[in-house]
């Protein structure tokens, strides 16, 4: 089912100029700090000159209930959409908001998150006519910097999907040129509880003419004060890994350059597969058929990214090898992840063949890229 816009309340500024940026906020819970999100998009005179328009996609919520939460002085620059699809996925409301966008750039933001003051203006200042995407610098609300993608030293312009480890930037946070999205026909995948942006960004990073990073600009801030976040909830394995299984089945993904496919496969295994299994620390936390499902996903990743296991550390490789072994059970995987958790530093850094530590995707180089960015 595709998300349907039930009602639309446009912002009421008189003779407002066309905005430069359409900000799309998706909210599904009246307990979220959406007022903070909206206010953060309108912190400067430039924002409030009409350069920024905020669209709040009210997912399965009444627009009047959401409007009551928002700052009153933000009303002239804000419009509300009631979006209903019954799917419980953030992709639907984000797509609905992007569908009504008409500015040069569109950007999406979660209702738990917010911008540092002046962020949107600074990101726009970093864009020129050739830029398709301006990636937002990011941090957690606690202050910790989120260093993705881990680009080459001092590299901020014309990022390369492989050399600049673009696969690690799953969320399309920053400025997206609307004409580029329209030309490519890109939409978030509706119905996915998580990961609706996976295929979106994998294709965008490859096909965009130019992607820049707004290094040094005010940041996108990931809020951590909500009681739960969609992205941190533990779900069945088949739900957590569904976006990656879907990606692997797409013809256009299999047609990507081998080096990029390999980089994407390594990232999925390092971040998503290992995280998924490490969250299941007891045999009872594994459901029927889930071991076979994880094994299938990893096997398909290796088919799309040959030699993708080589750069993994000994600790990580032990878990992945256990997953791939046809006779392995949930108990075997739980034991392997427990051993990984207490492995020494060098086991976490060096691969079984030490020379593979020179691989761009090795664990050692992954962490060095963070230290010497």
C-alpha cells in the first residue's frame, strides 16, 4: 500500500517566495520532540525569509494534534500533511513530504533530531550548481561526532563511492537536489520497518554526478533523549535484514561496479549483520529459521562482493565463518559472538592474513580513517 495524503494544510505566508530548501519531518508519535525539530530549522533570518519551508508529515496522526505541539511563530513557514498507509514505516511519510516538495533542495529529518543553528543556510552556501548532494556533518545529542562517511583525509568535494567509503552513510541526511531525485526516480522503500533508505542511498551515491560533504558547517544532531527510537528497536532477524536481502535481489545492484558492490557488502556485514547477531545473546532470542536466514543473506553478500571476507578482523571473521558453516546452530553463533565480545585488541584489528590489513576496507584502516580524518 502506498502512503496516501489525507489532508494538506499549506503554510500561510503572504506572497512567500519559492523556498530554497524543503525540510520534511516525519512524526508518528505525539510524544516525540517535533517542536524542537521544527524550531531548529528556522533559527536564522535567512531561514525565516522564506528560504526554508518545513513540511511535517503526520503519520497516522491528526494534523490538528501535531499543530498544537509546534512553535506558534513557526506556523508561517510550516505545512502539515496527514499521511495514512497502515504500514508502520517511516518511508511512507517521508516520500509523501518529498512528493510535494518544490524547492531546489529537499532534506529529511527525524522527529527526534534537530539542526545546529544556521545549519541549513551553511549547507546551502556549500552547494553550487553542479552539486547533487551536500552531506550534512553529524553528531549525537551527547556531543559525540558521527564520522560517516569516513572520507579520505581533507576530502570534502566530489566524493567517490568506494575511495570515500560512501556505503557507510546509509541515511540521506543533508541537501538532496530535487531535480536529481526526480531524474533518477528515487524513492524510499515503503513498508520497511527499518532500512527503507538502503537502496535509495546505494543507488544515489553511485549515480549522482557530485556529492560533497559540508565539513565544518553546523551539524545534524541525532537526538538520544526519546525513550525508544525506530532504528534502535530489536526486531526479528527477518525484519532487521530484510532491506539488505531486498537490495541483493535487484538487477541494478548486481550491475554496479564490482568494487562498489564489494564495499557495500562489507559494510552490511560489518555494521548490520554483526550487530543483528550480537543483539541475540542467548539461544532463546533466536527464532525458528533465523539462523538459516542470516546464513542466506551473508552467502548472497559474498556472491555480490567476492573476497569481501578478506579485510575482516579475526574476531569478526570468526563470527562470520560460524554463520556460514552449514552445521552451525543458534548456540554456535551465540558462543562465537560472546568470544568476539571479549577478544583482545589485535584480534579486533588484524585479519587472519595480516597483509589484508592494507585493504581499504580493513578494520584497521576503518578506524585509522576516523582517527586521521
